[in-house]
C-alpha cells in the first residue's frame, strides 16, 4: 500500500458496559439504525448486483465493512439487517437460492476503540465470519476491490482533526469562548466546512479503491436540513448547552477561560447539498439515493434530558477528559442536564425537523 497514513485524532466512545458506557447509552444511534432499516432493505433488493459477488475474486463471499462501528450493540443489529436483506434477495431470485454467499463482516474503528467489549459481545448465533480492522476510515483500510458493501452510521460527522484556524489567536476563525461552530462567526463555520470537505474527499478516495465495481455504500449521518441554522439541529443545541456549561464553570473558577478557548469539538453536520457536491467531485460513485429522514419516530416518546445527558457523556467524556481532566466530568454534566431540563423544548423541536441523512452510493 503506497498511500501515506495521515495523523488523525482519535476520540473513542466510552468503553465497557458500565453506567456511562456507549453500550448502555447509544439508543439514539439505535433509533437511527431502526429508522434506516426499511431503506436499507429496499436498496439491497433494488440495487445490489449479485453478479458482482459471484464474479469477484473472493469466491462466493460477500464482504461487508462497518466503518466507525464502536463497541456494539448497534453495529450487530445493522450488520444482521444487511445480511437478512441479502439472503431474502437470494431466496426470492430464481436460480440464486443455491448460490447463497458466505458473509464476512469487518468491524472498523480507531485502534483506541474498546475492541475487547466488541468481540466479547458478538452475537453467539451470528451468521458471518467476524474480524476487527483498527484504523481511521480517513485512510485506506482494505485491499483494492475487496469489499462489496460498506456501511457507516453516525461516524462521519467526526472530523479527522480540529481545524487549525480555531486555535490561532490571530485568525478570524479563533473560536474564543465557544467549543463548536454553532452560534459562532461565519469564519468558524467555514473552517469546519473546509475540514469536512477535505476529510470526505479522502474518505471517498479510499473507498473508491476498496469497493468492487458495482459495490454499494450506505452512509447514515446527521444532516443539516435546508433553511435550518446549525444552532437549531440536535447537535447544535447540545453543543451550545455544553459550551455554556463550560463557560459557567469558568465564571465559578473551576476551569480557566484559556482551557475553553483551546477546546473545540471536531464534529460537523453536513447538508445534502454539500454531500452531493463532494460525491460528484470524486466521480467514482453514482448517487442511488439521498434522503433527509427523521429518526424521532423510533425513539419512543418525547426527548428525555437525562437520556440526552447520558448519550452525550458516553460519546464526549473521552475527549473532554483528555483536555480538561476527568475531575470536572460529573460537575459538567450535572450542569448540562439542568440546561437540558430548562430548555427541553428546543431539543424536542430540533429532532422533529428531520435531521438524518441517508445516502446510498454505488461504485461505478
């Protein structure tokens, strides 16, 4: 492999299966997977070319990669959904039932991911061969033309790094007093958008080499609906609460203002228009489907501020602790939950506005 491996920041979800673990607090991601299931079923039924698998050099094996899999259980549900849909296609197609492929699932995440928890919680009755692939999906991960299906859910919003301009006091994008681009000057938002564009370009280039011609890629990610400001989508609301909680702790002398000024979350929510432009620029994929969807119907009730707090802590505790130290975590999220309680109506309305992007790409 001749590609140069770039330096990429790693911010794994909370490991294990304790109170604040991702395993116990990823039901919003689970709702996203459930909301996408019917669409994934339809895509496989309509778009998956079985000839691609039967004629590939890997024999009669369908290889699926889940990029940004974390530690379960959502990745297991998503992978089983894909396999079930493929099996239905084979069973319902004349002459294919006897050619049912074997399945290999390649679970990918950063090397700092808790793969031990992932492997020990693999479903005992799984219908596939499992392997872990450590590394950033902003680099090459697999041999050329070795994958038939790529899946990634709620992972591509994580940037490879914080835009450098945000930490430069002489830059117009210096993000003083904030931890994200929501409610920030345009220059800050532009810096985030530029970094996302660079990262997605790298991502698509790598996948274009790894997917066989005719292979499919399903991407599920937060979405910025047209006409909605960043501050009104779920991530924007949550990150504003987080930044405000940190600044309150500055006022109370618990942390320094410099610590907040030098901390930014490497997370960006793209629009469908941005994604379309980047896919077209790459030129190796056709857009088979791109829908803005709403996962709230699968959450099962109104937004719960405590659940939101636990969800955010499971995903962000690592990156916050690395910068501020672990001693502030309980106090920070106690303050965050109080804000979430007070302004729960903003969270509720942000989720209702349709904030999930479902993208299907086919390798040309």
